[in-house]
């Protein structure tokens, strides 16, 4: 039983080491994309005001 618990917990840690960085990457990409979207919308708004 102990050996099985060790294997399961080891597998969990390995999965966490694989999954957590992927989740972090996705969150970072989402934040960067959100900031870029705001920046682009600001530029478009400024250009519309300048054209008007």
C-alpha cells in the first residue's frame, strides 16, 4: 500500500511539474494579449479622433 501511495504521489508531482508551467504560460499569454488588445484599441481610438 505504501509503495502504491508513493507511486501515485510521485505521478501527481510529475503531472504538476508538467501542467503548472503550461497553465502559467497560458495565463501570461492571455494577459499579454489583453494588454495588446487594449493598446491597439487605444491607438485606433486616437486615430479616429485625429481623423475626425
